C-alpha cells in the first residue's frame, strides 16, 4: 500500500543545494527564502544554535530537516571540519505545505535509522565533492530523494503524532485518505469514508480530527482544490476541472475554490500561472 506516491505526484518537491563541502568554524543560516532546509551531515560533529538560544549537539551521520524558515547557526570546533550538504527544500503550495503539518520545526534523524539510505549517501557526497558535468542537477535530485526517504521514514516509524503524515501512518485513517487521493471525484460523505476505514461515523470523525488536525471533509476539500490547481496550471478549462475533482457544476467548484484560496479560479490562474510577456 503506497501511501505517499499520490502526494508526491501532486506537489512540486524540489531541492536547491547551496553548500557542499567541509564546513569549519561558525556559519549562520538566515533562511531568508522562507522555505524548508535540509542538512546532510556525513562526517564530523557540530553544534546547532537556534535564535531562542537552544543548543543541539549533532554527530554524523545525521539528517537535519527544517520544515520552514528558521534562523540557525552551526558551530564546528574540529579544525578538520565536517562534511556537509545543505539545500533549500521547496514543497510548493496546497498539499505540499499540508504534508508538513505536525512536523517539528527541526526534525533530526540519525542516518542509520533510515532504511536503504547508505548507497544514496555515498553517491550524494561523491557527486558533491567532484567537479563532473551535471553535478549541480545530480546533487539536487539526490537531495530530493533524501527528502522522500525522510518523509517515508516519518510515516513508517510514526515519528509525528498529528498531521497528514500521522494520518497516513494510522492503518485505518490511511485507508480513507488513500481512497480520497485515488478518487477525488467520488461523492464521498463522512459515512462512506468511515466505512472505508471500518469505523463508526462518530469515531471516525473524532479520530480523523485528532490525528490529522482537520476534519475529514475539510481534508477532502483541500485535496480537491490542490488537484484543481494542478489542472488549471496545465490549462484545463473550468468545465472540465469541476467534475474531475468532485463538483457537480462550475458554480459549486468556484465557490469552494474561493473559500480555500480567497480568489476565484480565473483570478488565481491570472495571478499565479500566467507569466508576463
């Protein structure tokens, strides 16, 4: 049961590596781009200092993932430095941002805890420390893969207790969430989703809200609007988008879209999709 691929297919995960090498001394990370950041520490140790004065000692090999903008500093005492790859991680909008619900500001995971990561770790640093053709594109793609491994690990080990990933880690809720992902156009009701999860209506509604942090029907609406945004970006007309994401007519879809985004579908396309000539 692949719980993550439908999500990865619907949001634009991308990595932009901005540092790779042996890090020494003191380095500040302002993260003024306002997006996530992933640090891959292969060798050495470092001290992380956050804006509130919190200090965290980290020993390699470790992944450090900040889900959103967070000012932090690395201090490396060893003159030999530490081997590090640092990247900005962009999840896009809509479901891309929702998948991060429930994650701590800093998710720190020892590399040895993540199944199958070692070959990718070696390949990443082989590319990062070389000067081969296509190096930049290669390490960006490898960091994206690291991010997928990290999110997979989060689901498989139930690292978080609330949010989309926590819902997908729950055996019963995952069935209903995957049904929504697979058939957004279906006429889902709270009763039918509870049936998929093999739970009573009241128990399902309460459990979904507690674990995911949103009602089941709100989650369904968010999923549908996220899919609709992807279709609109690809130039699909409104009359085709509405039924594809579960709305009987354009008016009902436009109303739901505006409630979620604050603008009509046509205004959203004009603002977020069309480029200046």
